[in-house]
C-alpha cells in the first residue's frame, strides 16, 4: 500500500475544487433555475448568482467540497466522473438547503461576505427556498437514468433525516445548562450534522462507480470521520477565525452561546477556566470584552488543543476506512488532498 505526499499548501485541493465547479456548476445552476420564480430568486441570491434585485452577480456559490468528494470517490474506484455529476449537484443542493435553514436558526446575519437570505427576503421565503432545494436534490437523483440513482436517492433522503436530527440536537443543547451537555453527545451531534453529508457524498461516488456494499460503507465511514474533523476545525474557526476571511464577526459562535466541540471540551474539563466559561455562558449576552474572555477561557481549559488533536485523530481513522475501499491509496490521492484541505483551512 502506497500513500501520496500530503498537499501541504492545499493547492492540489484548490485545483480539484475549481475543476469540480467547472463540471458541476452548469448542472447545479440549470436545476436551480427550474424552480418557480418566487423561490428561484431566493436560491439564486443564496448561491451568489444574483443580487437581491435579481440582477446578475459574479459571486461563487461556495467551496464545493461535497460535490468534489462525490467525483473524487467515483474516480478513486475507477469510474468516469462525468456520470456522477447529477449526484454531485444533488449533494450540493442538500448542503445549501441546510445552510439556508441554519442561518435562520442561528440568526446569522452574513454568509459568504453577503447578508444572509433570510435577512434580505424574510424568514418564510428563505425557509421555502431551503425546502425546495431539498426536494430538488432528490428529484435530480430520481430522474437520473444512472442505475445507481434509486440507491443514491434513498441514501441521500436518509442522510437529510439524520441531518435534521443533528440540527435538532444542536438546538436542544442551546436550551440546556452549559454544564449539562456531555462531550459524547456533542460528538454524536456533530457526526450527524456534518459528518453524515460528507459520508453520503463519498458513498454516492462509490455507488455511481458500481462499488459493492463493503466499499460503499467504507467510503461513507471515511467521509464521516473526515466530516467530524471538518466540524472540529469549523468550530475552531467559529471562535478564532479572522472575520476578513470568514465573512462572520469575530467569535461568532461565542456570541451565539453555541456549545461547539471546543467549548464543550472546555466546559467539561474540570478546570477553573472551564468554570469561568460556564459563568460567561450563563449571561444572556456577551459584549466584545466578554467574547474575548470566553475565547481565552476555552483555550486555557484545553478546548483548543483538544479540538486540534481530535481533528488529527479523526483524519487518521478516516484514512484507515479509505484504505478498506481503495487499498492502493495512490488511486485515492484526490480524496486525501480534499481531506487534508478541510482540516488545514482557516475559513
């Protein structure tokens, strides 16, 4: 078994993501444009293709990590990636359905350096656009003539249900005392909320390559572990990310009192810094000074170091699962480059 050199600077992954956008964006856009006018205008704005007034915009719709995983998984198993474009577009639609809803639930004012759709069009219109995109993803798969489409449709539907359960758990955590949420609960929530769709993306690529059940399951497990690593890094960015790069205010997750993974690790650390953080989280609102104090408390309680170490451990597990589906890891170089990219990103 051989392993490719890691893509330390992320340039290989950036090239893959650009190639994915070239392959998938035309299908994604034409599918979104099939929506009824009132829903389409919200979706087109959310993806960055139009301004709020309906005039064209040149914004990019996102990083395309999930569709890139679909295509890379198909390639790793010897398939022609062009046959998996519908599946790649479907997972991107499902992902963006969750983003529209998450922005409402979290009351996020910005995404991708622009006002969020709900702040522009209102909550009802943003909700309906998200619902429509979820249905559109399943329709795209159901209408695909590829023999794997029925299994892919069922898998994506099950994934969306799991995502919803993960989001519900996340919301429930916000109503609980800071000291009452366990790290195991938080890890299970993150696996459902983030890992499930990355796992599904890899599994769909495997299905479209005609892989057997064991290979599909191994690809799903690879994506889930990589997805949990992704969430750990995302949670770190939510506390220490640069607003100029993230498009969100500094310490946005702390302002929202989110019980993210590094926060819960700090809260359950049994340290005085963890107690300081619990006291800060008991306040109804945090000003700028309190946000800085909370970030400092998370770090002193070990939350930052734990999350970084846990992300590395999860990536190790991910590679073990990948090797079960693709014994010669050189054939999975693109998947490894993407996994390396998402665990080293800063926004």
